[in-house]
């Protein structure tokens, strides 16, 4: 579906954007692949890995999703867009709240409006588990962004632009995540543990990209996709990475949950289950016809998708094998 098409990735120099670029260039022959981001150094470094001399379809656009005018120029002639740009560090969002609002909320609305005006066929936005029952500002801004993208299907009216959202858990080895942090501290002999009961959902970067591209292909607009992925206890993770280290319990930090939620009970009434994922349908009644023949099975009324009650657990040896292959 991506052959001879123009694809744009906002936040394209981030962990997801670089892996998505690698996979798209390896599997498809796009007409253009536009990397849209605001950091010229990261674009320079990415251009060393994916030079235009080797990949003549690639384009590097300096720009910020806050800048609507620049988005209009970047989205000209685009067929499909993946929205991965965000301010995602929880403490930074708490300390600089309106900066997170400007990028994660106003930036999302800019992407939606420009995509409709420029006739983009499909836009898929990346969400986070922190957007389900959020307790920190980052999660709250991403929940708002999710709502905006789902409602974007109404804004499009008779236009063909469709919007959907993908929500998944922690990415193994991504920048700023706990695994590189533990690996770095292993040599000190001590690992800080927030709470021994803590659990998290885990997915590899490649699995995340594969899931997003699959959702981009099959989306009908208005749905929120959630993959079925394993959970792991934080103590099991720490013991797998550094069994020789002492574990010091520091307590849960502000804005942090004991267990992560991807589908809360309140959304169960609108959730359909498939073999490897769930779909949360939109609230709007006029979208229901889109999902009548989807093949999904309604979940139970008290269903929730929570890392603490998730039956699929990642074993320490499985996590070590994944880390080894990063």
C-alpha cells in the first residue's frame, strides 16, 4: 500500500520515526518519505544513516507541529501521515505544562486541520498507555490528542481524510526508558526500584512499527487500536538485567502509576477483541456502521486491559534475549 505513495512522519527523528523509516525503506518503494521534525542536528545525524544519495525518496523537513503554516507546506501531496511528534517526558511536562499543551494538543489539532485541507488519505496518531485514566499532564495531553484525532473524522465531513489512533505500552530500549537506565546503573551495584509490585506493558520498537503500519493499512477511521502485548514486574526486570545488584526501593514518583492501563473499564462497552489486538470504537453513533462487519467480538462489560492483571507475562530470559538483540 505504501509503494509509489508519499508518506510523512512527524517527529521522524525520534526512536519510532527512525525505526519506521528503516522498515519502510526496506519493505516498500515510496514515492517520497518525508521526515518532519524540529531538530536540525538529529536530522543531520539521521541523514548519515539514510542519505538521499542512497534513498532518493527521502526528504528532511525542519518544522514544528506548532507551526501550522510550515505543516501546510510539508503536507502538500502527502498520501499517508504518521503522527509521532510529542513532548513525552513526564517530569518535563509537569514543570513546563503549557509547552506540552502546545505540542501535544495544539500541535495535534494543527495536524488534523492541515491533513484535511491538503487531502491526506489517512493519518494515524501514536498515543500512550498513560492516556488511559491519566494522572499526569503528559497522559492528559495525549488523551486530549486522542480525542481530537478521533473527532477529526467528523471535521473531515465529506472529505476522504481518515484518522485513527494507536495506543501501546513501554518500548523496550527507547530513549529515557527504564531499561537503558538499569543497564547504565548496573556498574554501580545498586538499582533504584520505585515499588516492587509495579508492572508495565512491554513492546519492541520493531513490533510497534509493524503494528502501526498494519493499523494504517486496515483502519477505517475513528478507531483506537491497542495491541495484545506482555507485561512484566519491575523486580523481575531488575533481577534479569542485574541479578548481582542491590535493589533499593525509592517509592512511586509523582505522576506515576503502580500498574499501567491501556483500556479502562469505562471503555469496555465500546471495545472489540481480535486475535492480536483490541479496537475501541468511537462514541459517535454515526460511525458505528464502519465496524459492523469488522469481525471483532465485544468484550465483557467489566473488562479492562491492565498490566497488573494481564495474563501474558514476559519471562526474564525472554526479556534478556530481546535486550541482547537490540
